């Protein structure tokens, strides 16, 4: 399983980011990891397309940064006392997604936690949310927090497509499950959904064909989970359909708390940016927390 030693939690002090902080602290406690509490102050004169150097920030920005640092320190003291963890605090000036990604890389973070929403909802509508931009530049796993963090995860879903990142998806799901039930889900794909629809219209029986697909997918799922067969119990699910829709539907039906999936799997590339990848669609449509894993070793 992946070792989570350094967790970065981004906060803008909104009510939504309070969930981020609490969830990150709970995970840090679970893994005996260090937590880095990060707040990015966006200067008033920093607009889209404009980049300012450190010596170009005004005194007002620096005064605000110090005030926010004091606020962050107080929050860290409370977290350290409540969860018994070590908490570092840092404030940065600049664009949130850029500074979060840069800091995470600087401290070799194993996980970045961010909120699906923040305090600047109108700005998010025009520019795209901070988390959507963060997903484009962050190199480590990113946890998008939506649900209240008062309880540990109880139902965890690992959505796999058998691409190389799938093993890491399962490992991270088990790592954050904290004893909760984990199910590995594979969706047969949009082309299967299309053929099923055509078969229904033409009144064709594709039962045998679909059964063969399920059997083959089952073998691949067994192969994927074989390395952990003796150490963890993981449920197996195979569903037909369009992957983002099928995954989100199962999240709703199964009352899933956390879904883990690869940031880019099969079918990635330019198509992801033009049409929306499965990971991006699920990240912004799911009603639960979403953990996105980058390709490569955990």
C-alpha cells in the first residue's frame, strides 16, 4: 500500500474548506503523517494572464498574508491538540492552484486535499474552480473533499479500467478505507452501452456476447486483485454502461463515501480535454469525495 507521510491541505477558511482540513487531519492521524496546512492569498491586482514577481506584491498583500498566517497558526494548534498530529503552516501569495501544486512538489507531498468549492463561487464560474486547475498541474494524488469529515469513510469504491494506474487506484482505496468496505468496479464501456442499445432497438439477443465480456472482465479483475488476495477483502463489481454515468449511479445507489480512480487511464490524451475524461466527469459529478491518482508508481 502507498505510504502517506506528508499531506497538504489547502484552505481558504470557507465552510467547505473546513471539511478539507478535518478530513486531511483524520487521514494524517490514521497514517501518522505530517500535515501541511496551506493558505494562498490572492493579491487584489492579480488578474488572469498577469504574473507578479515576489518583489511586486504590495504592502497590503504582505500585511494580509501575515494576518492569515496568524489565523492559520491558531487553526493548526487546534488540529494538533485534537488529532495528536504534527501540523506545519504556510501562506503563499499568488494563484491558488499554482501555489498549491508548487508547494506540494516542494515538500514531496503524498497527497493534496482540496475542496470542491471555496469562498469565491462567482470567480469559479468564470475561471473554472481552483480544484479543476489544480488537477491539471498537480503531480501527486489529489483528494477532492465534499462530504463532512466527522466520520471515517464507510463505503469506498475503486473504479478501475485495467490501465497501468489501476493497481495504484486499488492500493490507495485500501489505504484510505480505514477498515471500511472496498469494492473494485469495472464498467464495460460506452461502446458496450451503444451496442446494447442497438440490440434492443433491433430486438437482437446479445446475452451470450455480454456474458463473454463479463467473464473476460472478471478474469482481468481477479488478476488485478491477486496481489492483495491474502491481505484484504475487496468486492468485485462489473457493470455495463457509459463509465461516468455508471460510476456515479453506483455511488448514489451504494451510498459511497469515497471513490478512487486514475486521473488518466485508457482513452486519455487530447480527447480528455476536448470531451472530458471519465476521471474529470466523475470528479465534478460525484456526490462523494473523489481521490484521483496520477499514472506511475504510488
